[in-house]
């Protein structure tokens, strides 16, 4: 009995609600595309940041190897082991060095790094630069291509570089 009395009092205290059939459906239809766009944007940018951080780590690893005289093969090996989730061979590497000119007290021009068989050919005191490039393919190319500056294939160029002094 007590329950019926409570329900009756509640019904009398609350004014009649207007009928809003379909309002929730219309609101969902208006908001759902925005929510989906935000979700995919967060995922896409998260993957790009992860890949860029991985490239940066690989460039630092290769520059560290080059700074102690490592060969190009050893530097490539260091890049390959540092790129855990980026497919093998999809990142391109560029290894360069520039010497310090004592006479003019300036840096020379960047030259491709080579090897003499056991070590790289950069003289001690030279700067060594490692650049890595990777074409990150978007998860949903049509949705984020224009915002992220992707090409017609849905690829965004990611680049990382590291410079260290040759010991």
C-alpha cells in the first residue's frame, strides 16, 4: 500500500512531461559523425606520434653508433633493431658528416658518410647527421588526408634526424 501512495504522490508532484518521441534519435544522428571523426582522429594522430617517436629513437641509435666509428652496415643494423613496429625496409636512411675547418673556424659542407672497411670515414670532431624518412599510411585516408597533408595514396611523410659529434 505504501508503494502505491508514493507513486501517486510522485505523479501529482511532477508536471506532465511533453512527448519527445524521436528526439534522441535525431540528436544521435547529429552528434554521431562528430564523435566518430574525433575517435578516428585520436587513433590516427596517436599512431603517427608513435611512428615519429620510433623514427627519432632509431636516428639517435644510428648516430650513436656512427659517433664511435661504426660502419654503415652496423648503423643500418641499429636502425632495423630500433624500428620495432615500422616494417623492415620501409624507412630510408641518409648518413652524412661535415668536418670542422680550423682555418676558417666554420663547419664544412655535408658529405655522404662512407667506410674504410672497419670504421666510418668521418674524422674525429666531425658532426655526423642521420636522417630517417618514412611514409606513414593513414588508417582512414579519406577522413584525415586533407587535415594531415597526406598525398593521393593516403601517405604522410615522417622525418627524424639526429646529429652527434664523432669521437
